C-alpha cells in the first residue's frame, strides 16, 4: 500500500488538523475498557509492573481499548525481556573469551543474550511508538488529562 498511514479521526481532532475532506468514512469504532485490567498471569514480575504502569496511564488518558490489550501485553513482555537480559548481562558480561590449553586467547565473541536484549528492545520500541510511549511519539499526540475533583463551574481553578 503506497502513501502515508491513515490517521484516526479522533487523533486528528485532538491535533486540531481534522478537515471534512480528510475525514475517514465509516471509521472502525473500538470499545474502550471500563477499568484497567489485571496483568496476565504469565508475564514476569517486571512485565506485570510495566502492564500496570502502561494500562493505568492509557486508561487515565482515555486511550485504552480492548482490541489493543494483546499489543500492550506484547510490549510489556518485550520490555521486560530486555530489562531482564540486561540485568543478566550486567552480572555475567557481554563478551565470551575462548582460550587454548595454554591459556592464550583463541577468540572472543558476543554472548547470545546481547542479541536477545537488542531484539527485545527493538520490538518494544516499535510497539511503544504505536501507543505514544516514546518521547518523539508523544510530541505527535495531544491528550488532555481528565479534571479531578474540580468544580465544573469554577473557571479560575
């Protein structure tokens, strides 16, 4: 498919760039979640912490939809895998040195966990961009936070 990706109408309204001629006809409507869901049981401890952080933030912004939960789950798993492998690499090192019988270095190579960590981070960043979790992605989204305990008739608060 050639050309730019389509931007959802809601996002165009938030950005202030919606024009009738650019409105998407029969745009798919998705169901927002009524409360932040519990993290999937299979996620690691770090993955569950990320799930709570991300789902609460998206829910507060009114941007958490049931169809997105599997992608949020994938993001949390990827970022957790990256952080967990980085912790292991910090403890064990990134380079494996091979020596001959006399103790001389034959060769060295990067341990496989470095590749796992890099790929997990790459996957997490791709997903994070879709949800606006990266600094550059956030600059493209303008979302108002809901007013909390404010008098709707007091305009000076």
